[in-house]
């Protein structure tokens, strides 16, 4: 009888041992899994906004100037300079998507909507001029870039929800720490790959 009680106690404390021994990266990955609903919400907003930008493109012609200015900025860039420009812009978007999420997650939500509308608008313009064949140029780097942005904005949104926690200061610290670890371990590598692919494609088609 005493042996059974002893084994029962052991089973009860094993999860605590494993949690303490888990690496920082492991805890961050668990946190990423816990953040899935926020990431999926960001994806949903992005897709919906993209559809609006695509099917109601006539309402967003004011984006033309912004797109032209961006094209001018990269017109004279090639090779490493172009890759660095793309990477730095994406890193800023991802980083601020996380950090500025502190304010009730407003920035990540707005960012997802704006980027969705812009992508939808650009795809509609490409479709109008060259058909669906132009879409494939977005896919190679988008496979890496979009998940990185979705993750960062989803993490930012979750950070903003710390206000609804019982221990606000502890939750904010934990969410920020895990998000920044994921930023280094997952988001930055994905953005490096995306920038290399996009930079090479743009240079090739200039």
C-alpha cells in the first residue's frame, strides 16, 4: 500500500520536473503552440483583407503612389543590397508587430489588415496586366515570409491580451520573453530565406 502511494506521488511531481528541465527553446516552442488561435486569427484577417483588396481594388487606387515609391527605392539595388533592404523591412515589420502588440494587440491587427489589402491590390493589378501567371513570382518567398509575419503578428496579439490575466506583470514578461526567443529562433531565419529568394527573383527579372 505504501509503495502505491509513493508511486502516485512520483507521478504527480514528474511533470514539474520535466517542465523545470525543459530548455528555453522548448518552452518557447510550447508557447508558440499555445498561440495558435491568435496566429490563425491574424491569418483570417489577412486573407479576408486580401480578398477585399483584390475584388474591390478600385477603392484602393491611392495605394499606387506608395507602390511606385517602393519600386523606386529598389530600382537601383541589386544582389546583397537588395536582399538586405527586403530583409530589414520585413524584420522591422515582424519586430514591431510583436513589441507594439502590448497596446491591446491593436497594431498587429491593423498591420494584418493593411498588408492583406495591399497584397490583394497588387495581385489584382498583376492579374489585370499579365494574368494569373504572375502569381507564381510571389509564392517562392511568400512560403517563408508570410508564415514569419503571421507568427509575429499572432504573438503580438497574444501579448496585448496580457491585460486580461490575473498576474499582469508576470504574464507580460513571460509572453514578451517567449515571443522574442521565437523571433530569433524561427522568424529571423524564415525572413532571411524569404529575402534571399525575393532579392534573387527581382534581380533576375530586372
